[in-house]
C-alpha cells in the first residue's frame, strides 16, 4: 500500500465529479465507492504503521528486560 489509498480517492473524486456533470448517477456512486475504498486503505495503512511501531517498542522493552535478568543472574 505505497500510496495509502490516495489513487483510489483521487480516481473516485474524478468519477464522482464526472457523474455530477453528466448526470450519471451510476458513475457518481462509483466514484463515492472508490473514495471509500481509498479511505479504508488509508486507515488500514495507518493502523499497520501504529502496530509496527508498538511491536518495535515491545520488542525493545523485552530485550532490555531480558538483558537485566541476565545481568542479575550473573
């Protein structure tokens, strides 16, 4: 997800606008759906980033705790 849904949101906005201009409700609805797909990809990507950050911090904390435990044993 390198574009984080930006392409879908832009494509959707263009379709929605084209649908409004031409009076094509189907094209307008298609554009709205594309925008929702783009927003969903954006939210999923942001959530993934947060999970990766938290996992990294947890891994660091676990390593430090293991190191302290090892030092205490030695």
